[in-house]
């Protein structure tokens, strides 16, 4: 038996209790398996899925192309459509910037996955 039980996945009530192999919520009467809760929690903590602008899943080390022209702060030029970015790294950045990469001619920068397309 664990010290702290997870909240109800249905109504987020924190007063869950064990009834045999199941966990029960006293507020909404939702019943679920304790093993399924641990599996979902572990999967969401360890695995974050990042997709490009067309829905392809991205991984560390992938090569992507820029899908639309991007203005670069502090520079008079911009990133053009089709610019290839090699060896990306997925990160938890601020404001939705979830790709860290070195772009030729611009240096290290953070990109949003919604403006890149994976090279297949």
C-alpha cells in the first residue's frame, strides 16, 4: 500500500481510497486500477511527444527544414523556407520553443516545432 494515492482521473478529487485492487473516488464513484494510473504517470513524465507542422514525430538528432519564413530578432536577414537544420535537440523551452539547434549562418537558436518539417 502506498502512502499517497493519486487523485481521481475523472474529477481530480484528492480523497481517493483503496478497495481491493481498485482505487475509488468518493465524490464521483469512479473506480480504476492502481497499476494503470502508475503506467500513465510514468509514461507522461518520461516521454514527451513533439510533432512537426505536418504531424511527424520528432526525435533528438533529426534533420528538419524551415516550413515558413521566420524573422530573427537582432538580425536584418530572416530564415527562409527550406533552410535545413541538422541534429536538433528537443527541450522544454519557454513560449513553446521546443527545439534547440544550430542553424548555419545564424548560430544557436530555439525553434518551435510548428514551424519546421521533418526531412524523411
